[in-house]
């Protein structure tokens, strides 16, 4: 069996037996396509011929190559690709197609820790209020922003919502997260109010004859894409005068950070975000600790920063 056929069978396994979401499968497909290209360049035709040295060469190649002028893969992207390759080879060993896992001794690239940069509560308020409510598109944009921040959804979860996933009476939304795991997330009163206005006065005006169940519609009546939703977020931030880089994920970061700053338990936030491990959520506790230290150093008379010592 050729390397391409082995990868195809592995992707079928991920889709059918493990039930991975389409976005996750696409990421595996892209990462393994790069791997196959590297093997082809190095003359390896069968995954059973791959050695540890070949894998290490692939990692070095990814770490040094420019995929666009003056743009290199980040350490996190290299690590993710190596994880996909490792999972592939472990699958082949389990299936008896190869005798050993050549990735076993390969060291994962060290990823520099970068803390999320959340927005302030005032910045969020300015962004979600930027669209106004003058027309159906504005009502949609306001509801979208309130839902992103109010429920802390991933962008893929947001655009995947159907009308029936929202329960305005209960004030909750049903999200389908990574690995097709479903969770129910509460919605704040601002999000409920904005969604009610959108569903009453906005969505009916955007809907067309062939419009289906999608909650958030584009101006042609189809389901809003991730790119379209991201553009709405960026446009609202610009209109609000927020100069920070604002993406849908920044609103999710802000949701988590503001909950923890308000006293929420980290395991509750883990459930709300749909994280498989509490370790993923704990990075937000570092953000709040940094913020506490910043406030302390600015406010305490015996801890003020040098720049303010004489004030």
C-alpha cells in the first residue's frame, strides 16, 4: 500500500471510527499532505520505510522553510503537524502495517508560552454595541457579537448554530464543540435580548426561499462563514475605536478571563469553554494573576513602579 493510500485509510478511520469534526479532519489532511510532500522529496514511498531521522528531518524542514515570503511556520504549527504524523504512525503500528513507530524518539518543538490578551469589559461593551440596530444586518451583527462573548463560543461553533440550538426562554445555547462534543452554555441577558431582536426583526429579512436552519445568515440567505463572522468582529472593533487586534477568539479569551476575575471556579469555566482538560483552562488564571499584580504595583504605596514613585 502506498503512503498516500495509508494516509487516506487513516483519515477514514478518524472520520468514521473516531467521529472527528470536519475542521479537525481538514487540519489533519493539511498537515499530512505536507508530510507526504516531504517524503516524496526524500524518496520515501512506503511509510514502513520511515525512520526517526526522516521524521527529524521533516521537523527541521518545517521549522526553517518559508511557506510565503518572509513567513515561517510557528513552533505551535510544527508541533501540531508532528502530533498528526505521530498519530498516523501509531495507527499503522496498531493496525499491523508497520513494525515500529519512528516518531517515538522525536522531541516535540518547544513552544514559547504566550498568554492570551483579553479585552477590558469596557472594550467589549464598545465592540458589541458598535453595529447598532438600524437594519437587519446590524441586528445580526449585534446578536453575533453578544453570543460570541456571552457564551464564549469558538468561531466554528458559532457559525454552526441552527435556530433550534438557541433556547431564549431558558437563556442557553447548544454548541457542538471539538470531537463533536455537545454542551449547553448559558447566555447572558444582553445576548438573549439581541438574539430575540435578530430572530424577530433581522433574520426574517435576510432569509430566502432556500434558507435552511442556520441561525446566522449572510446577505444571500445562506449560512454565515467563519471568514464572514471574523470580518464582522474586526469591523465592529474598528468602529468602536479599539486598536488592539480583535478576533473571535479574543472575545472567547475575554469571556474566560472576565469570568475568572469575577470569581468563577476554573472547572466551571472549563465546562463552559468545552475544554477536555482543566490544564488548558488554567492559562487564563495566569492572565488574571498578571492583572492582579499589575493593579497591585500601580496602587500599593509600597509597591508602585519606579515611573510613579515620585508622583
